[in-house]
C-alpha cells in the first residue's frame, strides 16, 4: 500500500487519468464539431445552402453521415483507451476483419439491411418528413439510419422497419396528389342543373384554397347505377392535402344542392315511394 502512494506512482496515475480524460474530450469535441459542420453544410436553414439537395434529402443524408462517423470515432476511441491500459489492440484491429467475415457469413440479413439502406438514400426513394406506405405500415418518416427506418403512424405509434424487409414503398409526398369526389345524383334530378352547380363549386374551391394546384374540374357522369347517377369531380393538390380538398368540395356541393332543393338519391327514392302509396 505505501508503494501506491509514492510520488512516482501518483504522478504516473495522474498522467494516465489526464490522458484518458484528454482522449474522451477530444472524441467529444470531434463529434460536436463534425455535427456542427454537417448541420451547416446539409441543413439549409442552419447555415450555407445544402449543395443541390432539397431540405428533406439534405437532412436524411446529413443524419446518415453523422451515424457513420459516430461509429468510426467510437471504435477509434475505444482502441486508444485500451492502449492506455497496456492492452494489445493489434489483435483487436486484426480481429475486426475476422468479425466482418463472420458477420458476412452468419448475419446476411444485417448486411442486406445496410446495403438496402444505402440505396434508399442514394436513389432518394424517401426522406425524413415524407409520408410513405410500406407493407401494412404507413406514416411519416422520422429517421433513416444505417440499418432501420423509423416511421410514425397517425396514432403516434413509432414503427422501426429494418431496411432489408422493405420490398415496396409508396411515397405520398412526391409530386402532386389527386382529390377525387364521386357525387351520387338521382335519375329524377335535372342533370344539366347538377353539372352547373358542380361547376360553381369547383370555381369557388379553386379560388379559395391554396392547396389546389389545378382544377377542380367536373369529369362528368362516370357510372349508372340502379338508383343513382354518379358524377365525378377531380382536382390536383399539393401532397397530403387531397383529403382537405375533398372535404371542402363535399361541403360546398352539399350547400349548393340544399339551396337548389336537390335531394340525395335515397331521399328522392323514399319520397317517390310515399307518393305511390298515397
């Protein structure tokens, strides 16, 4: 015990502790500086313009790059700390190749996840903030990592999807979407008057809603059913706003039909049956 309290031992221990703290501090500083650099380069509203990437793709690529560098710095830091404790790291570094071979043979699904994730980002299939459907899961992409994508659905549930199981993706936020409203009309109604009212509704919605890119327009009669005629109205909308436009069209059409005393097919049919019974 007295030997542990000698000046030489205390000096050596203090030097060792300072070196360990220094390694950890340098690693933390490098991670912080790299994170700031990535945010400055790839996030448009933080620093300089993000090359030719759009904002979503820039955030996705920046997050993926930070993940890769973080793992590399962690590995280097661990190796340097082991060297401070006089542990031979040559075998550890050499063993990384053997571990990689073992992973390639015994963990093919893991490799498939990494490769698929790489091509998802490279091909810009989807990005952070996009609303996608993959298999039986749908939601907004919150994060794209090296191996998994995190998807938040409409109920707030977070789904973690390994990239290797993604075989098909439907992206709802690329390009325009189409709002479609089918209006059932009774055979007894004046179809010319109905089409005129629908044109009025289309003009009003197209003028009032910034979500509408083109239209709305009346396609015309698209189906003849046993008790009703189906008329369709369509409009091009910004991504994820087609539901809002469809609801506004239905509300406007219902208001105009009420003013013109145009009854729904069921009520019209019921009224005719009552007259026949009399």
